[in-house]
C-alpha cells in the first residue's frame, strides 16, 4: 500500500506481457534467448522457442519470476527483454489472446483501489529493455541450468519526482499520468543470477 497526503493506493493485481528474454555475451555480440518471440534463426542467437508470456508480478515481496535455462559456456554481461503489446494480427499472439483476451493491445494491466475507489489501469507500452549483469554471469564447461530472477519495483511505478502519487485512473494511453508511469515502469526492472531462487542476487 502506498500513501501520499490523503491519497492511498492499494494494488490487487499487476500483470505484464513479455515476449523474449535474451542474454548477451561479454566477449561479443552473440546472445542466447531464454524466451524467444519467434522461431526464426538470427545470426549468433540460440533460442528456446516460446510465444508471449504473462507474468503476474508478486505483490508480497516474494520472487517475481524465475527463468531457467542451460546456457553455452561463456560469460554473459547483459539481459535484454521486451515488454510486449499483443496484437490479433500477429500469428504468435493469437493463441495467447485466446487465453487472455483482456490483453488485446495491452502490455500491462494494473488493478486496485485509489482513495478507496476501484480502478483498472492499462498500458500499451511496447519496449525493448537492456539491463547490465553486474558481475557478469559466468557459465562453466559442465553447465547446469542457470536461474535468472526478474524483479519489478512496483513502489516506483506511481511515484512522481516530488513524492506525490500518479492517479492510476489517468495512467492509461493519452492520460495525464501516462508518460510518468511509462518511464517509471521502464526503470523498475532488475534481472540477476539467482540459482537458489530466493529472490536475492547470488553475490549477496
């Protein structure tokens, strides 16, 4: 729950669509996809083939999302992910939208109450994000599955620079709070190696 002055924001559901997660090697441009958007071969890209994925963000501080994969030997310096707005015109999105029709043209859906009044706020953000792995993830010759945790800092989504809260009812496309929330969302993601899946960076 977030409060500022007389305004109180309580979230009951935060869900977002991700279409691909890729790891970039430290020694060159080659990357490995943990969650790929399509089955097409790209130069230097090793893929596991999945379509859009719905991520239900944890509201209780527990682990948000863990991706697990066996990676080729090497050092990986960066995680790239795509926040994706599904479209009925995209063949890879059609099965996803049959299961989640409320996400047609929507990449992020937030539900909760603001000042005691219920709201549903949606974003149509389509963006590729890059996050540095510090220290780099190093995979040895006898590789076992590597776990990466994707964590989202929800407390920052609705915060203005002066500490006041964005009214989530204005955060949809064209609303007064849309640009503030969009930029907050893009900065809120963190990815790190988490082989024991405890929600904490392994180096800690």
